[in-house]
C-alpha cells in the first residue's frame, strides 16, 4: 500500500506539467503551447467585441483597410479570411479615432496621448512621419480627405471655467508635404471660428463646391473661401457625396434624445430637398455594392437603413439582409456610427461600443 502511494506522488509533477501545457496563457489572451521540440505563441488577433470605431480608410497601393477605434487596425482585402491586426503607433501616443487616406499610399492620422489631453497629426506611408505636423491654433480632432484636398478641424479652450471651446478649420497647403503648413478657412471674408459648436463633417461634389457643417449650419465654398449656405432647420449630423447616385446627402436629427432622423439631398443649386425619415437618430452614410446592385446605407442609433435609389430608406430590408437574420444579431439594436464597402459581397458596420461587424453574402458576423 505504501509503495502505491509513493508511485502516485512521483506522478504528481508530471500531472502538473501536463496541466500547465494545456492552460498556459498570457494577460493578453495569447496562449503559449509547448512541445519537446516546438515553442510557439498563438495570438488572438480578432477585434474586441466592445470596440468603438469612428473612421476608416483604404489604400489602393496595398489593398489594405485601416480602422481607427482607439487603436489603429488593418486588414488585407486580398485575403478576406484574414483577421485584423494592430498597427503600432509612434512612441508617446496611445489612441487614435481619426484616419483618412489619399486613396493610394498615404494615411493621415490624428493621435492622442494616454491621458487624452494632447493630440497630433501624423502620416503613415509604410512608416510614420518623423514628427508631428502642427496646426496654427488648437489641437486637431477631425480630418477629411476629399477631392484631393486635406482639411483638419481643431479645438481650442477659450474659457476653461465655463467650458467654452473654439473650433477652426484648416486646409493643407500641400497634401504630399504637410510640413508646408495649413491655411485657415474663412467664412464671409473672416477667419472661421465656431464657438462651442464643433465642425461635424465635410465633403465635396466632384469638381465643384466643398461643404462642411456644424450641428446648426452648413457652409459651402472652395479652397479656404466659404460662405454660409442654406440648411434644414434640424440638428445636422453627417454629409456624404454618393458616387453611385451622383448626389450629396445630409443626415439630420431632432433636438430630442432618441428622436426621428431625416435625410436631405442637395439639389445642386441652392437648397436641400427632403428625402425621407428614418426611425432613429441618423449617423453616417456609405455606398456599397451587394449582389451586383448598388445601395446607399445610413447608420442610425438602432441599426441601419438602406436605399436603392436615394429617394426612400427602409430598415430591416430583405434586400441585403433578411429581417429574421438581422433581428437576432446585436447589430439590430447597436449604435451604427457608419458603414464601409469591402471586396465582393462584403461590407462592414462600425458601432459605438459593440464592435465591428462584417456582412459576407448576406450574413452578419462580429469581427
């Protein structure tokens, strides 16, 4: 009997070693599996389910997609089954929510420090620019690349006690060499300064006017010369020029929380035509091609809506996604910040705190 107990005691270290082999992992969720001859680290490179994503960009030179959601993530569209991977940020910077691209090989990225009280503009073209590009006044917080022009919005504290902030808009003097500086946008001949109303969005009509909005007003012009334009009497949210429908769209909401959303279309001359109502506060638009047909999608505070002609929008449609499949996903009740097209029958939905979702041939899955 004593001999059997001694044999069991000798086996305990072996059992512990086997247990360690099957349960070892790091704090980051990367399991480390061992054998006698092989030592290999297995990383979980999928995106967090709680991710909030605000912007994306693509580069045609390497077919990469980039997503700004706290970190900066990238995905190779030539290998759709591949998962997203992290792109390391320059030393001293931890977060990014804003990324844009010139469409070929350069990214423009606004980075934040760990405390969120400093931000800076950098470029990425396979490596980060050696240092940050500075704006004349304020810290950068939004950027847009449209019709071969780069615009950057800045925020500056005017009165810390009363929480009053000023917002300005700048155009890069040369998008290929940001060290040549930025020129401030003017409205009505005066440098544009918006008090406590952030610049929310900017877009352009090909070979025509640029438009930018605050929550209360629309401005139009070219270069750095803008004037006030007409606007719907709503809480303005997002602008989007649709190449598929050759029209500039504007989303707007009511002043109430969880109110109705509204879609308008620029008539090309002097006014915004009302298009349709959507049942929830609206966010950003995107054009996608699905099943050989083109659609304009709009993200809202609860899911998204779609339009095939730009004249009416429907939710939970059977065209792109059957209502039954859509309803059983978290996406149907998520805050959809925006959407973007992918290769083939793939497109994506960016949410606030509910991750990035991929639609593949009509079926949603979280990245």
